[in-house]
């Protein structure tokens, strides 16, 4: 039941702040005069050729196609109308890129724009820590110039140590996996004869689990979910279930490695214990014959009704959340406390 995140993240503010601020304002200014140089651009400043080259690089690095429509939805359908990109160019060819996508968040009663770090990718022939740091510095300064006070991300295993050591990001916490294995034999092959029993057991578990009375999540930091966010985050491949009381669940089904039909609960709005329990009940009832396993990935104060928490030793991979304050006068260290966050995989661009 792997989640195959395509995210790599890297940012850092270096000592050349005055130079970088000027470079961020002059968005086409190269960092060096060599054949390989680095520029900063917002999405609306990218040429059609640069966009196409970024998508081609994404395919080469992550072995996953990004269509033109997906690229535009991901980077242009934001509160700013664009995203932020550090590009490494060899002559006029894009050989590296680092991007940051702005989004609206409530921070203890006040609305701010934070930024999500995504899609750091460099052609193997041009890799080097100095290039990443330079791209990161330019993106950070571009965010600061636009008044964006905080950037966060979910670095993969390869990049996590580099990000902490050289880019000075701070740990926020780690997301948990919660599952309901409808067909236990799809997860543990030798138990395949027990699929009928496991489906029946899961149906009973979902049917008779108690809906919690407490519907107040109490998180101080949460994304703003509105039509703009939904247009940016979801396309027609996602499904929805109305949960009553103006609540709804967004989910998506994938066929994972081993032909495991996996239903990911992407988000529940509003995200609280009662709504999540109702989502599990309705999804289980509707999808018990169509999927093998239901997965929710996020950080919750307690185990959700109807789902089982995966032990740390059994997680398919660790999903760490890290961040960096860009404007200290606006955001304080409360942003690094995971318990303050309402967060799941709807907050980043995977699944």
C-alpha cells in the first residue's frame, strides 16, 4: 500500500540577501555568466518552451507525465495567479527546477498565504548542492517580496537530511497512516482465502463504529477550503461523497503495485472526528466490492473511528513535514508544532 510521492523539497536563505532580493525583482537576471546559469521566474513569466521543458524534465526525473492542463492547474490556479520557480538553464535548456506554490491558510484566526515547496528536479549531469541552494535562495526572496511569510514541504528520504543540514528547515512532524483492509489477502497474499471474512468484518466495523460527539477539531493552522482551492487542487478524476450537515469527503482510487485497488481519503471537510467517521461508513458501504484497501494519511489527535493506525515500523514510507519562516515578524514558532496543524495529503500535490 505504498504512497509514491513525487515531492522533493529544498529551500534556504543564504548570506547574499541584498543581491538575492535584487535578483528576485529582476526575474530574468542570470546568477552567473557561464553556459549554465540560474534565473527566477513566476509562472506567468515562463515561456511556452520553458513550461514544456519543465514538464519533460518532470517525466525524466519522476517517471510520471505532467500534462499541460495539470501544469497550469497546479501552478496558475493559485491565490496569486502564479507560482514561483527557480530554473537552472544550460544555455536555453531547462536542466533543473525548484517550485513553490502559494496557498491560503488560517493561522490562529488570521489569514495568511503560505507556500508549498514542490518538484525540485535536476538533470543528473548538472547536479550539485550549490545549484539547489542558489535556486532556493531566489525562490525564497521572491516569496518574501510578495509578503509570503512561511514555506513548508514534505521532503523525501533522499532530500530530508540535505534540507535540514544545508537549507536549515525545521521539523514540524510526521504524518500517520490509517487503513481499513477490506480484502486482507491483497495486503498479505497468504491470507487471500480470508478476503470474504475480512470484507464482512470491515463492513460490520464501519457500520457499528460510534460517531464521535466532539466535532471541534481545535487546530490553529488549516488551509482555507473554498472554490478557488478546489479548482486548484482537484480535477475530474476525484470523487465526492456528501456526508450531511454540509460536510463532504473527497477521495480517489488508484491501482497500486501488486494490483492493489487502493482508495485514498484525500480530505474531509470540515476535518473533524465526526465527519471522518461518517466518511468511512459511507465509503465502506459504497466501495466494499470495488477496492481492496482504504487509506487516510494525516495527523489526527486520536485514532479515527473505523480505521486502524499503521505502526511506525510498518509504514510504507515516512512522510515528514518541514518548514521555514521567511518573515519572522508575521509568523512565530507555533507553526512548528504539529498539533497546531490540520493537515493531510490534500495539503500537498500527491495522490
